[in-house]
C-alpha cells in the first residue's frame, strides 16, 4: 500500500512539474504600422463606402471567379509534386512529435522467460549434477525518466512547434502554388492574345506586300518601297514564330505546376476570355502580415527555440529514472501462478551532473539559436511588408498606365490609317507607313502586357497578404 502511495505521489509530482523554458514573448514587428500607399483602399471603396473584403475573409474559390481557372488550380493542388512533398513533411513532423510526446509516458513491457541448464557436480552445491529450471513472467517499466525539471516536456514542445511550423510551410507552399498557377495561366492567355496579334499583323503585312508587288510589277511602286514592305513581312514572320514558341513554353510551365497535362478545354483563348479576380482590400494596418503562413512558420520556429532553451537548462539538474516490475517466478512451469510465486522490483536511479563542459556549450548554442530565430522572424516580416508595399505601389499606377497606353494605341492606330491613305494616294512614300505600323504593333503589345500586369498584380496581392484558404 505504501508503495502505491509513493508511486501516486511521483505521478502527481510529474504531472505538476515545472518547465525551465523562458516565457515566450512575441518580438515587436520591425515595420511601420500602416502602409505608405495611399491606395490601400480602392478608390471605389472610398467613394461609394462599399466594403471590399479582406484576404482573411475570402476563400480562394471566391477570389478566383473564373471557373476554368478554378479547375486548373484544383488539378495543381491534387497533383503538384512540391505540394505533395510539403504534405508528406507535415505527416513526418507529426509522427516525430508523437514520438517525442510519448517520452513523457512510461514504457510498459510484458516479458516471459524460461531457462533450463545442467550444472555439473563440481559446481553444484549438492555435490552431484543437477538440472536447474527457472520460469518467470514479468510486467514492468524500464528506465522511465521522471520529468521533474521539464526536460522532456521542453523537447516535446519543441517538436510540437516544429510540426506546426512544417504545417505552416505547407500552407505557404499551397499559396505560392496557387499564385504561380494563376500567373502561368494568365501569361498563357496574354501570349495567346499576342500570338493572335502577331498573326493578324503578319496577314496585314503580307497583303501589303502582295499589293506593293503588283504595283512594282506595273511600274507604279519603286523597289525601295517593295523592300521596305518585305522587311515588315519578315519581321512579322519572326514575331509569329517567337510567340508560337512562347505559347508552347507557357503550356509546358503550366503542365509542370499542375503535375499533369492541362486539358485543352480549360486553357484560355486570350486575356479577355478570363474572368477577373475579385477586388480585395489589404486594409490600412500592416498587422495582417502576422497571419501569413511563412511568418507564422518563423514564429513557431522561434517558439521552438525558446523550448530548446528549457531542455538545455534542465540538463544542469539531476535526472531521475525508474525501473520497476511485478510478476511471478517458479522453478516449475506449472508453479508460475501458485501462491507465493509473486515477485516485484523497484529500482529508482538518479544521475547528478557534476562536470560536463558540453552542457554549458549546448546551453550557449540554444541562446544563440533563439537570437537567430528572432532575426529570421523579423526578416520574414520585413520581407512580407516589402512584397505587399511593392504590390500596392504597382496597383496604384497600373490603371493609369493602361489608360495612357490605350490612348497611345488609339492615336498610333489613327496615325497608321492616315499614313496608309496618304501612301495609297501617292502623297507620301512608304517610310511613314512603315514607322506607323511598327509603332502600332509595339503599342498593341504594350497594352497586352499592361493588362496582364494588372491581373497578375491582383493575384500577387492576394498571395502576399496570405490568401489561399480552402
């Protein structure tokens, strides 16, 4: 009975034991409290008073409104190998945490033994040869460390933080994957639109060349104009080949992200065929960054460093382990469970550290690791702030750039038509048409690029703010 009370007292003390890990305090974020961009709220939100949802309130299927793009992202989430590795790393970290947590509990084993040996006469106490038999059954605890000073609990806490950090790394990988897939999808749409533009330009230049060739054959056009038109045809042919190649490379990049070939029925025709993502607001306060998975990952790693200090501190204190068992033993197999055959053992062990220079070095290492983790956490916040600030700065001006580019394209198109009319009427030579055509093609390409930049900016803003909830 006294033994039971002793064991109960040990267990109670073990459960109520303290830990030597320092108390965690989140470091202050080394960034401004508010975005410097004046357009953190969209103009329409300010003028109309409507509420644009924030990232934390919007699931990715609500943000990406295009149904074909949603299906493309689902394929990537199911098949992408990098994301699959991230998920497997989470499972591995969870299993490692389970191993470390199990160290708090005793290991109970059931052991059955049986031995039979012949003892020669000169070694026997009876002076004659005998056959000795021994049988036993035991149920016991082997070398269970009683965690008085929280060493094992600190290691368990560190394993937990590593598991949580790995899970946040998987979330971060998922967000990055969705952003990369969406941007690859939009790039394919833009390049397909540019390919159509190059094809149209090629056809226009070929028609102009055919017309100029006929004029040259009858002596109306000179050879210089013919060669100038030919240069445009050759340039357009090269642009067409370049965009055919680029579209093929875009498909390959998208297929790699998806982990399988993308169905042709889900591929975009051009940018106009893609439904725009929903508008989101970052709000004015930069604290939203603390919810980003990569920053949460860095914070969990920092908490793990705190727990590791507790384990290093506990190494300076005695370690107490217990080996005990109860069972039965008998010289005959049939007598194992008879009265009087019970056995028990109780073997506590205490190890008191006297001198081990490695312990002090290990403790200093954990303190330096904590400083490193703090620096990494602060760096992650600063990097995230810059990513959002850069994205907001681009969003502030992209609409103005598109409007200016559209006006430029319209003006150059008008210039091209006027130059072509003057050349047809014989007022000017073909040099003016050549210059206007080049300017028009470049302006049209620039407009496509800016439209792509606006869509990509929306996707990037959603990602850098930590969007990507299921």
